[in-house]
C-alpha cells in the first residue's frame, strides 16, 4: 500500500512538473507569436515599398511569409465573432489544418449526395411539399454550417474568394425564404435545379480535387487550398472542361429568378413578398457568379503574364551573372 501511495505521489509530481512546463511553453508560444506577427508586418511594409520588378523577384519570400502568418493567432472575422466571439480558431499544427480541411471536403461531398437524393425523390414521386420542405431545411442547415467552416478555413490559410463566402450567406437567406413560400408551380423546377447543381458540384469536386492533388505534388498549390464552388484560378485546365457546365448553372439561376418574378405577378402570389425577395436573390447570385467567373479568367491571364515576366527577369539576371563570371572587369593600368 505504501509503495502504491509512493508511486501515486511520484506520478502526481511528474504531472505537476509537466503541466508547469506546458504553461511555460504556452507563454513562450504567445511571446514568439507576437514577435513573428510584428516582423511579418514590417516585412510587408518593406515589400510594399519595392519597385514592380523587385516585387517579382521577392514574390517567393512574400508567399512564405503569408504561409507563416496562417499559423499565428489573429482576430476573428465578423461572422466568427458573432458565433464564437474572440476565441482563437487558428490551428497551430499543419497536420491539424490539413485534417480539418479534409473533413470540410468530405462534409461537402456527403451534403451534395444528400441534396441529390432529395431532389431525385421529389422529381420522381412528387412534388410533395413535405419532401421539398425537408430539402430546403437541409439546404439552410448545410449553408449555415458551411459558412462557419469556411470562415475557420480562411483563418487557417485557405484561399476562398470573398464572393463564394458572400454567396453562401445569400443562400442561407434564399432557402430560408423558399421554405416559407407556398407550394405551387416552382416546385418541379426547383428540384430540377438542385439536381443539376448537385451534378455540377460532384463533377467539380472530383475533377478539381485531383487537379489540386497534382499541383500540391508539384509544389504549385498550397496544402490548405480547397475545391471551391466555381472555377479555380490555379487550375486553368479546369476552365475549358467545367466552364460550360457552370455557365449553364448560372443561367439556370437567372431563369429561376425570372420564373419567381413572373409568379409574383399572378393572382396566387401577388401578396407574397417573399417570392419577390427570392427572385431578387436568384438574380443577384447569378450575376455575382457570372461576374466572378469573368474576373477569374482575367486574373488567370494576368498571373500568366506576371509569371512570364518574372521568368524573363530571372533569366536576364542569370545571364548577366554568367557574363560577369567569365569576363571579369579589366584592371586599370597605373
């Protein structure tokens, strides 16, 4: 018994010592994190003062400092402050970031399969208001979760375009209003829209997930990049393949807006203001998606030109270095 008590006392002492070391490392971690944030801020200021050609030569260092900042604590975005306050959501280890990102991808995949099943059932056996209502409630629940997860991913270094975040906020509002609208002529069209959108999302997920895997292996993509609901900038090969499908999807969104706008003028819906709101939301989402698609295409063109200029500058500097090595300057005679 005495031996057991002694072992328990030793175990407690070791635990206490380990905890003290842990607290010490936490304090040191916060001190070093604050210093790193200050140094990165100073580096950004110095980088901003460089000329255009100098920035091209220092772009790799700028990219590395951005990745460093993704491991440092930072202030939460507005949406996160509303839900979790100032709680630090930045994961300190890269393996945890990648694990969370993968869980996000799997969450999206299972959601798309779920909404696909709902839409097929409603098209084959409907329209039933209860099935459509469950689908719309499912969409509201999903996009509420998705906005939170994407906000956390952005805080941890993922690059998600601002429009995709805004679109998901609009989706929450849109499907919430569709949930309370009366059933009628739009039910089958909405189910067909969800069915087609699910197909595009599945196609985009499998195609871009494979492309991102190849780019990460080549060192041309960040490990925290995710497959977004649209055309990515870095995988230009996706553009030719996915563009027709997503362009048709965006036009379908405009057609949904037109249908709801027309229904709002009929006697059945003339006093249902939520139908007008849904029409405006569909128009806004469609216009935002088309504008973002054009912006992505222009940005990709500019990135290709910038990379070409950077390669040209590097080759010129290498050539000058070789010329200087084999042709040293002549010494002046006395």
